[in-house]
């Protein structure tokens, strides 16, 4: 038979393990809810986030770009204005920094 101290210790350990399991389950549940909420939020956003602006030098002959072209520029699929009908640039950074 267990002594009263061992019974008390056993009950405390069992209680701590039960609380630990509950806290862990709650944490996992909150993480899953957060990730799904963030994931579903991605589908409701426009392709170009509000607050971003695309500025092009007024001397640049490229005057119109559709959203797919803009995405290619930002994803660096287009690295030279010549690909869009503009002037050829020697350095890739000029596409981002502009040139006069």
C-alpha cells in the first residue's frame, strides 16, 4: 500500500500531466486556427497590395503594363526595359533605380 505522501505526490504528478496535455492541445488548436485564418486571408487579397505604387520615369517609352507584366517585373522575370519596348539597360539595377 502507498503511503499518504506517495499518494499525494502521485496525484500532483497526474494533475500536472493532465494540465500539460490540455495546454498543449489548446496551443496546437490555436496554431491551426491561426494558420487557416491566415491562409484563407491570402485568397481575399488583390494581387498588388494596397499602398504600393509603381513609378516609372516619364522619359521611359513604356507607358502601359498589365498586372501580369508588373508581376514579372517585381518577380524579376523581366530584367530589362527592352523586353517591354523600352531602352536597353546595361545594369539590372537600373530597372529598379531608374535612369535619366
